[in-house]
C-alpha cells in the first residue's frame, strides 16, 4: 500500500501477507528479535491494529515491499513482518466508516474532525444533504464545493460563512433562488441585485 510510513497506525486487512520469519530481512532492518524470538506463530492477526516500525526502502527479493510492525491493541504483543499490501491506514478505515454510516442514513450530529474529512465525504454530503456541511470546518471547503451547494439550492447561501460569500456565488444563488438575496453581504448587494 502506498503512503504507509514509519510510525503510522494501520489495521491488518489481509494476514496472508504476513511472514513469521524472514531472518535476513529482519537482521538488515535491525530487528533481529523477530528471528530470535517467537513473537508470531499461528495467531490470527487480521483486524489487529499495528504500528509500523520499519519499511523496506525498496522491493525485497520477493518483489514486495515489506514492513515490520508491532501490535498496539492486543493483550498479547506481536512483532512481525508483513507486506504493506496487507495493511490499511487506520485513518482510512475510520473515514470509510464515516462515509458508509452517512450514506446508510446515520445523521451527523457534531463537527467531524478535520483528519476524517476528504473529498469523498464532502461530495457525499453535497449530494445527500448540503445542510450537513455545517459539520465540516469551513476552511476545508472550496468555492467549488460551495458552488455545487448553491446550484442545488440558492437559499443555502446563508449556510456559507459571510466572508466566503463571493460576488460569483451570490449571483448563482439569486439566479437559483431569489430568496437568497436576504443572505447577500451588504457590500455586494448593489453588484448582485
């Protein structure tokens, strides 16, 4: 998986990519304890949360990128070698869950932490219920996002922070919904109406 770095917290999504012993790799990486200790036998590690300790700087002999990880949420400590293909960043897991929950009808009730906001979630909200954009930090939203919202319902101009209500957005809003003039900033009224 691209984008995984040392220190990242990941979830093991496919434990068929694990390597119980890979002595030469572990020694070169400075983690000879994997070879010397039996941290990993026939345990099921799929679904476990792990911290990435080391990533091979290039493809290994088996033409895969290997990582050394340690468990972070298991009562039994495991340290093992796994291909990065078997990992997914925890942030991605949570984000996918947030989007899936939202699309399945679970309403938003509080601000979504910035780390979980990406284009997929923003587009889901715009498509489903643009009013829910109030639960996303406005600095993460672009004029393009706001333009999509205003084209759906010009009255939602009032949802935008006043500083973000540009002349262009105000014109689109008025064209779509004359009622939107109520939300046009005073300094733009003469130019729009």
